[in-house]
DNA sequence: AATGAATGAGCCTTCATTCAT
DNA sequence: GATGAATGAAGGCTCATTCAT
């Protein structure tokens, strides 16, 4: 990425810059970094082709800014805040899943955040690293702690991680494999009702194992002092 | 895609064509259709740029052939044949999951099949449609029947589909979100041992809910005639 | 032809666009649409290859613009205005022929208009249709009316059309068959003097028949009511 | 043109070579030298791409042979033989025009000879020179002699040449400007009947001037000894 | 004698970037 | 501050030609 000569103020009084960001967000989410062209973005934003280079240095600069802003947005915050609730862990997990799944079918800005993530994972750019470290890791850590609490194992235990991935996989597959699901499951319409049922199912599906696992470890923990001892101790 | 004028003999004595296919498979899986260039592929195959045009008509023709062959390969067959086993459904499901997960860390041709699928889902090409209809739908149908048998619901029941997606999501996330997982989970090395543990976990995780669900529906089905009433009590 | 995204100001202060048009006009007239390359044109205009794409969308866009401008130029107007003269029809016909033939040996822009037409007729492009409808048909109609008046038959009468083609053929053969004429007629130098003699000859040659035809039809029209009966006695 | 390594016998017992020539003749006449590809020709002839190079050295060698054979064919001979008739010059001229015009609408091999000539004139190749010298000049000379006899002037007199070009122009315009004529003259169907009327018209149109011219020169030749003195003596 | 396979040159087009105003 | 104009690099594709068999 080329270094930007000047830092422009990102105040609200700079409509061109903002319009570029919104248009870029949509188009990058739709087509990914490479397939999107700055001409498409400029036209969609009603700006000149050179405006992108002027405001953001180059294409990668614009993209990086889009990714940065995308990760700061409310729905991510919503997920994070859901993780902070002082409710029972099961309810927190349910809330987290529901919040995330609901975003899949938002009408105004359909899942742009995760679409960008999906494109990044398929075709990484330099933005992926910061995306992982700034967003992926913190979110993962909170989820791991939550699950660890539920199954009575440390956050960095392999079983904890496996459970976290199992939950995450069930959620993201609806974003990543959308065309595949629509092709093999014609009734999948992602209406608000159906989305609620999906969220409930994922939570039920996951809690079934987690609660069963806790039961087993709890039973063993009667004899032992450290409940973190897991059934498969190897590693 | 330009139609190829003639059918070329695909004997083993056609090294250039084969080398092109192997190189294209690897590069397409690595970078996706658009980002891959026929020059890169030609150089990797030790052939001329025009060789692609000669053997496959154009870039899309080469890609289509790669996708077609990719979907015919042994591991897909392995998954399908696993679905045909006359073993108990639980064992079949375990075998299917294990077969698929093992392919993630194959040394010779690392998960190219699913990497191509991931690229297709992120940036669809005309090959996606046939990929869905030729591979996605048949596999999905077998999986749905298997799960339907286990939970006592029709294959096209929404709950059956939700379970299938939950299982599939847990599996494919290891391919689709690989950089993200590696970033948030440093210990994830995908050694053969670990891959086995992953497969076991996904099977345990999924069977926990499925077996519990069958127990409930079985109990209810004594009283009720229509098992399509969703037994989920919560919400 | 790719549609050009924006309308560029065609002011005189746009030298590159103008230089491209002039160079393209010459090269297209010289070699035809297919044989001319945008690299040759760009080099001749002192511009970059991509300038063609920027100003005209693509090669066909540039060509279409060349054809459009070519047909609007003065000499075509001259022919048309000659047809509007309120002089005796014979004089108008003479003027039309002379105007057209003179353009064959113009020093500044040698017969590019008709050379492009010749290439279009040999290898049609999408521009041919509009060339026929915008220029060919209107000019033909005026010529037909003029001849019809002279021979006392309707403009759309077959004999009127035959006469028009006979005149037109005598004129255009000097452009279309130029190499052939030069080869079989070494004294053909197309000096201004000789061009004048050519024009006079074509007019004399044509008026001989036309005036004789009018005499015959006039004589017969006293007796006959339907002048559409061809008065040609031979055969 | 690349020199052919060996001279192949052009006997009838070489069907591939013959089929190539026929296919090439049609396609070259249809699209011209540059636009025609040896692949199209090979496919149309049911032969291999390399067969062209094998039999004719290269593309230009095939084309040259096509042009050479085309010029030797019967209809050209027909025109030439018509010029040899010992009939009155007017009848000979009529026969020549009729023979040529009739070829325009031949059903089996529509005017390929003149279509190739038209392409050559629009985009000359090295074959043009020999085409002019082997065919153009001899035919022109015979026509000039014929006309010279009719108007009482030497064959190389400018007026003789002008008359010859006027006649030739009327004929070839039907081949060269075919799309233009069809566009501006919808009733032009080139049925056999209409073709006969066209031929008669061209003959009438031309003889009107020629016979009138002879009358004038004959009148003067009573006083003068050298009938080559023309009305407009300048030059 | 004939051909399937392969090649290098050249073409049109796209795109991010830069420059002058 | 902002933009219209222009550019160089790179990509896919076509085609005549050549090579090995």
C-alpha cells in the first residue's frame, strides 16, 4: 500500500470521502478486493476516478480503511457487548448466536462485514492480518472463555477450541456457503422467522453437546479438585 | 466459454494437457478463477500460453475442466461411498465426517477441491451452477436422508436440513476459515493426530443433539401422529 | 461497440482526441477496419494505446466516430447542395459529378470518404448500416428525383434506378478500382486537368442516353397513358 | 510468400489439395485475404491445419494459387471469347456486358471472381500485381480495341479509355457496391429477368454515347484524313 | 504423405496510477 | 481541494507457422 501523502480529516463535512467509503464498502463486500475496480466505486459514489487516490493514496488504502471501519461498526459491537452480559453463560451464547445470525438477512446492509471477511479468507490481502488480530482474536478469546466456563475447561484447551469452532462454523456457513445452501435447500428464504429458527437451532444443537460435556466433567470433578482435567487428557 | 472445436484424446501420452490441468488445478485452488492467469499456469506447466487455448478453448474452458475433474476425484467418491455403507447411521455419519476432514491436510494435493469451492462461493463463475447441481445437491440429499433416518423426520423437513447444515458447517469451516483459525488458534497444526481428534469431535458434537432429538421425538411419536410438529420447547 | 461512459467535450482544446481522429481516419481509409491497429493509430497520433479506449471506448467506437464525421464533411455537403441548385437538371447533374470526381485527387485528404466506403462494402462492419441509411439513401433519393425529372419517369421506376446506378458506377469506379485503372491505363495521372476531363466525359456519356430517352418518352407519352412501359425497343 | 519446398502435382488424384482450393476460393471471396483464416479453410475442406502449409507453403501461397485458378476459369474465358466474335462491334459489346452481368447472380458460385477482385482492390496483396497484368491488362486491351473501332479512335486514346472505364464502372458497381445498392434500392433482387434488364440497360446506356460519338467523328472524318482528331483535342 | 501438437508474435482491452491544471 | 486527461503494465485471445512423428 502506498503511503498517503497527507492525512485528510475524516470529519462529516467531507461528503466525497464518505460517499466513497460507503460505495466502496458495498462493492468490496459484493465482489472482493481484486474484482472491484476503483472506477465502479467512483461512479457509484458520484466522484472522479482520481478521488480515490487523492483521498486514500491508492486502492489498497481505500480498502484498508473500509475494512477498518467495517470492523468498528455496531453489529460487531453488539456481539461483543452480548459477550459481556452478566447473564448465565447459556443465555449469553444464545444471544451471541442470535445477534450474528440475524445480520445475515439484514435488509439495509446485507451482511457486508462477513462478506468482506469471506472474500478475505478466499483471497487474502494485507488487510487480513489486521482483521484477524484486531477482531478475530479478541472475539475468539471471549468466546473461548465463555465456552470454557460452560464445559469446565481452560479457554486454551483443545476441546474448548473445538467447541468454539463447531459453533462458529455453524454460523458462518450461512454466509460463506450461501449459494450452495440456496441451491440444495430451495425453501431457505431467510425470512425473519426462519432466521430466528436457525439461530435457535444452532444454539440447541451446540448446547446439547456442551451441557452433556459439562455433566460428564462435573461428575468427574467430584473426585478431583481441578475440574480442568479433561476426559482426554492427552495433548 | 468458447466451445472447443475438437475432442482431444485424453490418453496418458498427452503430457502437456495433463501438466496444464495439474498446474491449473493448483493455481486456481490457490487464487481463484479471476486472480489466476493463464500465463502463470502455462509457465508452471512448462508450456506456451497458447497451449491453453489449443487444448481447452479458453481460460474458462480450462477452469471448467478442472472443476469437472476435481469433482470426480476419489475423495468425493469416498464420501459418497461412505454414505452407501449398510452400517448403522451413526457409523456412516462418523465415516463421512472423518473422510472429509482428513482431506483437509492431505500432503499431496491439499484440499484443492474445497478451496475451489470456497473461491466459487466467494466469486461465482458459470461453473458454480453445475458444481451445485452435479455435486452439491446429490451429496446433500444423501446426507439429508441419513440424518432424517436418525432423527425420525423426512429428509426435506426443516429440522433435518438445519442439522445437515450444522454438520456441514462444522466441517467446511476448517477449509473456508483456515487463515482465521490459524490466526486465533496457534496450536492448530492439522497433524494427522489432530485431524482425527477434530473429526471425532465433530461427530460427537453432532450426534449429541441428533441422538437426543431422536429420543424426544420417539417418545412423542407414541402419542402424536404428525411428527412434523417441532419438538423444540424453548422460545 | 462498448458504450462510452461520458461525453467528452469536443472543444478545439482537445488535441489528443482530434489527433487520434485524424490519424484514425487516414489509417482506416488506407487499410480498412480490421487491418488497422489501434497501436498504429496511437503512434501516428503521438498518443498512448489506452487513449483510444479513454476517448472512444474501444476500437469500434473510434471507427464509428470516424465514419460519422467523415460523412458530415464538406464534400458530401457540397454534393448535396449541388443537388439543391435551382439550375436546369442537366447542369445540376454535371455539377454533382464534377464535385464528386474532383474529390478523388484532393491533395490534403485524398478520397478518404470513399475509401472507407470501399472498405465497408468489401468487409462490412456495424457502421455500414448507418452509413447506408444516413448517407446512401438520402443521396440516392435526391439523385433519383433529379434523374426522374430528366427522363420523365417516377423516382422509384426501375429505369430511373438503372440510370442512377450507371452514373454512380462511372464515378465510384475511379475510387474503387484505382489500382486496376492505374495498372491498365498508365497515362491516368489524375491531374486536375485530367480530372476535369473525366468529369466532363461522365456527364456527356450519361446525358447522351438520358436526353435521348426523354425525347423518346416524350414522343410516346402523347399516345400512351402508361409511361411505365419501357420504351427500349431492342432485345 | 514463402517458397514452397516441393512442387506438388495438381492432378485430380489429390483430393485434399483440390478440396482446400475450393474451400479457400469460397472463403477468400467471402471475407478477403486477411479476414479469412487457414483454420476456417481447413475445417471447410475437412483437412488439417497444417495441410495448407504442406501443400501451398503458406497462406499467401494458397491465396496466390486460388487467384491464379480463379482467373483461368470459364467465365473469364467466356468474356474473352465473346470479344473474339466476328460479329458487329455493337453485338460483341452487348454480349460482353451480358456475360459479365449474368455472373453476378449465379447460384452455384456467386461471383467469386469479382468478389476476390473487389477485396484485392480494397486491400491489395502481392497477388494484385499479377492479377492486373495477367488478366486486367489483356482484357482492357481487347475492350479498348473494340471501343476504339466503334468510336473511330485509337485504343490508347484518352477518350477510348474514358469510354471503357464508363462501361466497366457500370458493370462492376453491381458487385462492388452490392450492399449499398440493396440498401437504397429494395426492389433490386437480381432475378434472372432483372439481370437481363440490367445488362440491356448498360448496353443501351453506353451505346447511346458511343454511337453518337462515332456519328460526330465520322462527319468530321469526311473533311479530315486522320479521324483520331477528337472534339476536345486538348491534353 | 500427412497430421496432431505446440509456439511466438501481435492484437484489443482493462485497470490502477499519475500528471497538469 | 479536486479533476479530466493520459499512461504503462498486464491479461486473454487469435493466428500463421513450425515441429516431431
